[in-house]
C-alpha cells in the first residue's frame, strides 16, 4: 500500500497445517499441510457480550508480561505536541479531518512507512514512524480522539490475503476508519455529510468495496489477537496464550481469537483443550474452513482419525483447492527439477493472490533455472514491491541487484 496494499489483522489458518487469521484487524495461522491456523486486528471497555465457554486452561501456562488494554490507544506528550504544533496549524486552512490526514500521511511530513513485521500500539507506531494497517488505524484513531473527532471503524469484506512464516500460515483481513467532525451548532452532534474515510490501500483499490462497522472493543480484540499470533510464531507460547485470552475477554464474539487460542493450545500439547476450543468456535461459524481444518488436524493428532474424516469431507466440499495449494505443488516440481511445471503452478497461485511476495520470488527462481533472466528479474521486482517488511524488501532488492549485475556483463 505504499502505506498499504497489505492488511494488518492476523489469524492462524490452515492451508494444510497450523492456521491463524491476520490483517488490519484479524489474524489466522495455519500451516499448509496438516496443522492448525490463526487470525488478528475499540472502546477500551470490556465487551458486555456473554463470556466464552470454559475454554481457558490458565493453570497450564506460566504467567507472562501483564496486558494493559488502556495502553493500546494511549498517546504521550510527543503526540500531543504534534497535534498542537503540526495538525492544529494545518487546520487553519482546512477542516480538522483533512488536517490530521495531511499531517500524518503527507510524505514530506511524518514519513510513515508500512511494515507488517509486528502490530504496534499507538505510541509505538508514532515513535517508529511505521506499522501495519491495524497499527496505523490505531495510531490515527488515537490522534483523532485527541482532536475531538468522531471515529468509526470498518472491516473491508472480501479483502483477505494469505502469508506464511515458517510452518505457520496466516490469513490477513483489512480495516479502515471513518472520521467525523462536530457541527458548529453547540449540539455536540457530528456532521453526517462530511465523514472522511481513511484507508491505507491505494485509492484505486477501495472503490466499491463492502464494509462492516466494528466497535472499538472488536478492534482492540483484533490487536490482542495479532499480538497472540505474533508471539506464538516467535515461540513464546505462554505470552501468546495470555494475549489470546485477553482478546476473548475483550470481545467474546470475535471468532478469530478462538481459533488463535486453539492453535496455541495445540502447539502447547493441550490436545483435549484445543479440541474443545475449536469445537466451541465451530458452533458459532460452522462453515469456517480454518476452524474445520484445525479441528481435523487436532483430532488426527489425538488418534481420532474417524472423527476427523467428516470434517475433511466438509472441508473439501467448501474449499477444493486451499490457499498455497498450487504453490506447494510448484515447490515439489522444483525439487524434481521440473521448472516448466513449476512456472505453471506458481503462476496459477499468483492468479489467485497476485500480491503475495513469496509467490513471485519462487516464480523468479523457476525462470532463473531455465535461464530466462529477464522474466526472473521482473518477478523479483514484483516480490520486492509487494514485500511487507523492511527485511524482505532489503533481501529482494539485494537479489535483484545481483541478478542485474550478472545479466549486464
């Protein structure tokens, strides 16, 4: 996206193994093969919805760093000063909404960068001058609150993409926010006609999309769910458990956090508890392919393949070719030195998700093995342009530079 093409909600999900959702607000992790998956993205008040079923197993996880929900949207004096000296000055010639947007996202000003490496709170995002979509939404909302603007959050429907980290697979969704300004009639009401959508996708990509309004509690749960998935992928299962637990206490209706919790329990070896968690979540969303895949994997790992079989059949009917299906076949073709076939398979995966950098990277390798260096260079450039972290961008840029050095001699 420049500042965003990619999402920032995460959740583990299953192209075949561990799954969890992620994106501007959700996260889903899953491994493409046979393991569970996860997802990630608010008033700061705990939701009044019914609390989740007895799916927690606190006694099996060591205490970890305390989680303070009030810190997610909190701002510091540096941010307040920025509002006073930069945004308010900008507002002399335009409305507060436009002033905030220009002060934050004008490239000559704050110089924010998109980076999907981790989900940050408002202060961390402002200090680092970078963040994923959810981090940028949280920071913008926090500053908007400081200015007295009305903030609404929206999930963009149908905007999901997959990625992976090691044997964990993630599906990312997307959220944006809408800013409103108070009327000048001292009524305390907001101008319904003057709402401004702030989205971190290029403007050409946001026209005509469908959205669903989110309350701030759900956005906060998405943040916690993302942190659960991120700490889990780093091997910090104890901390991940408490993040997922906090997400469910914040919003018990947020299904992505159930999936994340189940994956954590599965990876921790708590198979019976993971089965209960996934089964409970499926009562809420019975056709959720990530949950179906994860529960089937846990049942198989528990020595209950007969119970997993109907879930596998249901999953096949709902999703004949799961995410990463053609990609994994393409990698197998590469191992067999069948580079022509690999190109065909990687291209089919790219047709389904044209913005995932790793698909382009592997396609570049296949072209290079056939000596088609011009095509390899084009795919490496696409991998670099679609990368979502600084480290990946640097890696692909170096490989592209080496390739060009070789082909120009």
